[in-house]
């Protein structure tokens, strides 16, 4: 049984989501070599899609967050933040200090609102 924060529980997850949830770095590395794009949302259910980075954030898995960031998973967030003159160090600091997944996403939304951009 997989539970991702307050979003729900699943008997199974798509392969990429399961690898992130289970912190299976070697599987993710193999998937990346096979062309996995970490900036494509993963459909978890009819109404729930998450980016790979969001799964790691909701799991509070800081090492996985770093792995995904190092492999380009944050491009949409990085572009949204840097394109509006926001401090990317703030996003990285929030990842470092162990802020909960929901609060991390709220932080991103606040940054975007302050920049005059609607949250995604």
C-alpha cells in the first residue's frame, strides 16, 4: 500500500512513482538512461497527477529531492522562479531544512504569487 501525504492511498503506483516512493535510485538511473523525462506529470488516479519532484517533496525524501534536482526534475519550477527574479537558493533551502511536502508546495505558490504569477 502506497500513501502519498494527504492525497490518497494506492495499491500500485506507476513505475516511476513507485521508484521515487521506494527511493530506488538504481531503478531511476536505469529509467533515465532509457529516456525518462522527470518533468512529465505522473497520472496516479483519474484526478491526481504529480510531477516526480512533487512525489519526493510529499514524502519528505530530501536525498531523493536532491537526486531529482541533479537530474533536471525541477526545470518548470526553476524556470518559473528564476524567470521572475526570485532567489533559487530559497527553494533549495526549503528542501534542505525538511519543511513538509504540503508546506513546500505552499511556499512555491507564495513565491509565484509574490512574483505576480498564478500558481501551477
